[in-house]
């Protein structure tokens, strides 16, 4: 059941938000970044970020921007002494 809802949400995003380029996913992704910041595998971390983002935004440019933001935030969380 849970997977069906995720599929339907992604399908709706692809149908309705393919041209949407707003910054809402950057705000919404922050708790996931904090939670997932200790994931060592970069591919796994990025997959978690994209899986969450594509629930509401199917635009690949937005997904890439969120992924870059998430990687930068993960680095800062894991390296607090770096400027």
C-alpha cells in the first residue's frame, strides 16, 4: 500500500510539475539531509535525496540542484571545522 502511494505521488509530479522550477524542494529536503548525513555511500545518499525530491518535482534540473545542495550540506555537517 505504501509503495502504491509513492508511485502515485511520483506519477502526479511527472504529470503536473514537469516544468516547475521552484525552490521548495530545497527547503523540504533539509530534514532528510540531516538524517542521512552519516550515510557513507554517496550513491545511496543521492538516491535517498532524489527519491524524496521526485515525489513532488519531476524536473531533472530541480532534482540535480537539490542533489548538489544536499551533497554540500552533507559535507558541512560531516566536516564542521571546514570553512
